[in-house]
C-alpha cells in the first residue's frame, strides 16, 4: 500500500525524516513518536504534499507527488485546527467532499451522512466558532470519511476529546478496521493508539526506530528503563526488599506515605520480582502504574540502540 | 487493458474534479465572505469612487464655487481603478497565504488536484467580488456625475462601456495578482503593489515596446477605442497615435488574453510544484 525507500526530507538544514525504509501493507498502523519526531512530515510525504529530498515514496504503487488522483482513495484528518469562524460544519464538509468530484447535492448528502455517523449532525448548521474542541475533532474526521476512502490517515485524532469522545472515536476506528479498510493513526500517546490494536511504527528524531505488533511494543516497553509507582500498605518494607532483590537505580518513598517510586533499567525485572516480594512481605498492592505515561523512555532507549550505544 | 481503464478513469475523475472543485471553492469563499466585516470592506471599496466624485463635483458647487471638470469620465476611471485594484489585492493576492494562515491549506491540498481547484475557485470568487465592487462603483460614480450635470445623455452607454472595460481588466489583473499570490505567498501584497508601481504606473507610460508587457497600456487602448473621450482633442489624438501606435481592439484583447493565460498557467504550474509550509512548519 505504502512504500518509503531510503526517504530523507530536509527543510533547509533541518532534518524532517532521516533515511526511512518501510513498507506498509493494508491494515491498521499506529505511527508513534514524541512531538516533533517527524510523524507529520512522514504523512505529508505519503500524501505527496512534500517531495523527498532523497529516496522514493510510493502510494498504491505510484508516486503521490505526481499522481494527484491517488488522493481520491485517501481521507486525511490532520492535527491542525482550521480557523473557520463564520462557516458551519455542513458547508465546510460539503465543500471538501465536492472537491473529490461529487456534485453539490451528492456532496451535501455525504457530508450529512458522515456528520451524523460522528454524532455532530445536531450542530452542523451552527458556526464552527461555537464548537468545542471535541466537536471540531469530529468534524475534521467527518470531512476525511465523507468520500468513503480506502485509507484513513489520522494525525493526533484524540486531541481535545473527553473520555466519552475518546471511547466513541476508538470504537469508530475499530469498526473502520473491522470493515477491512486501512488506517494510519499517528499519535504521541501509546494507549490511545493501542486501543485500536494496530501494528506499530515507532518514530523519533526523524528516524524509524522500530516496528512491530502491539505485543512487540509491550515487550520493548517492559524491557526499557522506566519508573514504576506502587501503592501499598507497607511502603517502607516493600522499598527495602526491592532494593535488596531487584536491579533498581533508586527507590523513593512517596510524600503521601503510601507509595513507592522505583526507577530501574528494566521495568520487566521489577514486575517479575514483585510477586515474590509481596508474598514474602505480606504487603498488599492496590495500584501499580508507570510513572511516565509517554513513550519517552522507550524512545530514548531505542535511540541509544540506534546510535549503537545500547 | 487494465492500465488503459485506469488512465481513462483518472481522466474522467480529473474532469469531474475540474468541474466541481473550483465551483465548490468559489461557492465556499463567497459564503465565507458574506460576513458583516467583509461586506463593510467591500462596501467601502464600492462607495469610495462615488463619494470622491460627490466631494469633487457636487460639494464645491453647493458651497458656491463655479468650477467644472473637463473629463469626469477620466475621474471615474481613475477612482474605480483604485477600488478594483484594492479589491483584487485583498482577495487574489492572499490566494495561498489565507489558507496557510487559516490552517485550511492541508485540507484543500489533500484533495485530488485540490491545489488546482483552490487556484481556479479563488480566482473566480475574487473575480465575482471585484465585478460586484466595480459595478456598484461605476453606477454610483456615473450617477453622481450625471446629477452634477457633467455627463450628457449617453451616461447609460458610458456606464455599460466602463463595465465592459473593468470586466476585462478584472480578468487580467486577477490572473496577474493570483500569480503573485501563489509565488510570493508570504509577501504577496507587497509584491503586487511593487509590480503596480513599476509596471502599471511607470512602464505603461513609456513610449517604447516595453509598455506592451504592462496591462494598463492595453486597457487604456481599449478605453480609447471603446469610449473615445480619453483624448478629445483630435490633434492630440494624432500625436498620441504617433507615439503609442494604433493596433486595433483585437490586438489588445489578444495581448490581454495572452497575459491572462500565461500568468494563470504559471500560477498553476507553481502551485502544483511548490511545497507550501505554514509559518509554524517552516
């Protein structure tokens, strides 16, 4: 479906993406990376909005820069918020759908259908300046799906959505994938992407660091350095046992007197040793979570591997 | 066989998009411009020439002065030109920048041949807006001149001829300013004003072949042919012809059409071959 062959993109002296090789088959893909890692540049290269400085991009087997018709098969929901204050969602989505070659009446029907599917039809006649961030996010998705594309590309689609909105968006995307359509979901938050259960592409510093299934990423996360916060009834005892039995960097007692914050080179080692320690001490764990929800640690580890420092 | 089907399918899609895309953008832009602020701006541009005519022709007489203006038609021409140029400057020169600043460019550019649709759609929208402004400005100005008693019975004919002149001028100037809007998208207005000063004020007045590249010279010739009052003195008319030559209407219309086609083609080529980045991205 998509192929990037030795693709590098330079913005004058700044590297957007650096020597990326990948081949995406139809299906669901999660493009993960911190902000500024090159995800949007990669999407723009795939869409033919940017020309690679070096290398070749193929979309459905053709060069997207030279073959505008390929965009008919794609729906893009970009991260940027359009600054449209006076127009309403129906006018905007109809205009963008009509640009795919539909007649005005047909485009309007499709716009209404997509806005209804995303549950913003009740507000489609209101000016967009009155919309909440979540509603605008839905309208952005509506304009991407109104022409019924084969491949949907979403750049940070969960931004601004409340928990209910996130849940509905996730369900919608799962249904999209279930219908056999393709999806590229770009985000810097793992659990958002994980919910749709795609294969992953991990990008950082303009480089493709790793790719694989959700299980692969979880394994990598577990192996990467990280901080774990454990809420327990016996924090001091647990802390001393962790220091004795596990390869930890440091252990800190929380100010609330109920938590232990553990930093280790491998979070997996802690998780493996923890049941034994709990059995030995008789401590009860009520909560266990990663201290940093982002993928920063994983990315810094992968970057180190990439530089040959791992 | 499959490849041929695919090519003919793409061609059909291209034709469909070329029909619907610009119409969609044009309609959307016109709807989008139908706001109080933008209508006030358009209103000011349309009212400026009649208001100036009123101040020049009627107010002095109301105050007891016994002055008369030799060529009120020339005054109308100059004032309406200013309004129309400003109108085009506002709407054509921001053809790409308005979308980049409004963060709507990526939505347009991610449509098949979306850049082409955007260029033609915005061209049409700014053309209609300029025509509307010039129509109101011409009618208002001619009415004021008629009320002041400076125009004879052929005011309606003058009105129609001025509409024809400004109709043609708007098409050509719109193409040139669109090219500037696409090429110098960040400093388009500045580039347009610089071009107007150099080409339209200076080069158009130079009695040499170089004046052919200015738009104003050809428009001026159309005015001369269609309306004829620009040089009322026959002797001066002969001198004028001796300096500027006599090429006929179709020649000038042909040159204006060529300027329009060439600049729009250049704009089309550039908009399709340039990577537009927003200020944040670049």
